[in-house]
């Protein structure tokens, strides 16, 4: 049997190797955490997108003084390397949960420049273990925010979040603090029992409640009563020099049309009033 020279095959093998290299997924680029303080994380492809600083000052948020103080204290501990708890902010819509997180962060980052915030879409909870692992080697300290979190997909998403918070055999990274906001204290979607069998629903519920137990800091945001709502209106009007003789009456009518009283509704009324008076707002 004659031997076939291998040399004619070398160009073909080289072309195959080049093709495989082109098909192989490229390693994600190294993030530049010096370019911004706020980032949005996208997972396809994995990248950190810089965002402008959040403009709302923390002192403009009224009616949540206790929540601001407690969250700020926990954030300061984390910033200097002291023990701190992952935080769950829960309550009715429009009460300023995510606004408070970002505003307090911006107040603290001025004193602790090593802080960074990364926002992750609630539909991408499954990427959190990978994201936490990727952030572990960096010198910066990261607040990872997931707004309006709930487990619409059931226990699978809850298990991903538990895996991220527990950190596997490595343990959770010391330089990552996870913060979630939700309309529901235990993160379960409405109608959950209607879309699952009874036993499956109970198992999923236990899985999801066990996730909420991983948050050491729970901050509740109750609905605004009428005095608190009018206090917010007065605070905004004084802050921006807006005057109207029937201010409270109009503000209450606005809330009735919206069907709720909240900081968001108060701010929307103030924006409408400022536009009517021909005045601009800095935010």
C-alpha cells in the first residue's frame, strides 16, 4: 500500500481551521468601567452600554424619607467593603422605588467613586449568574438593579436568581450588591395558581418565596394618602416656583382622573402645570 503525501492536504486543513475560527463565538470585549457610572447590560452579545447620570436629585423624592435613609445606609456600607444586604423594594406602582434607588446611588457615588450601577432587564434574570461571575475580578463595586422583577416564567427564573445570589461553590462576589424592585412582596405573578396545576403552583410558589428570603433588606412603599400626596404637590410647586390659586383642587382632580395617588402622579401633574404656565423644568 503506497503512502499518500500529506502536503496536498495542508491548504485544505488550513482553510477548515480558518472557517472554524470564524464560526467560534468571540470573547466579549472588556468593559470600560471608567467611562460612566451607570450602565445597561445586554446579553446578546454580552456588553455594558454606558448611560448618562441620573438627573433626579434624592431630595426631590418626598414621602419616602425612611426608605431613602435605610437604603443609603446599606449602600454606604457596601461602598466601603462592610457587610451589606441585597435589597428588595416592593410596593404599589408609582411610589418611586426605582427612582429612589438611582437617586440615592447618584448621591453616594459622589462620595464613593468606586461605585457603579448596572441595570438588567427583568426578562434576562437567567444571565445573572454569568454576569456576577464576570464582575467578580474588578476593583469597582457594582450595584446590579433589576426593575419591576417578577417570575412570570415560574421557578426556572427563580432558580437562576438564587444561583446568582448564592454564588455556587465560589460564594457570592463581594463586589456585587443586587437590588430589585417589585409590585409584589414575594415576586409571584398574578394569576399564578390559575395557569399551573395546584401542586406545581405550590412548588413554584415555594421556590419564589425562598428567593425573596435571600434579600436581607426589605423596604415597603405603601400607597400615598391624600395629605402625603398634597405635600408632594406643595414640595414640587415650591421647588420650581409654580403658583396656582386652586393648586390642591386641581391636583386632587388630576389624581381622580388617574385613579391613584402617588409620587409619579404628583410629578406628572407638576409637569402639566409647568407647561401650562410656560415654565421649563430642569428634569
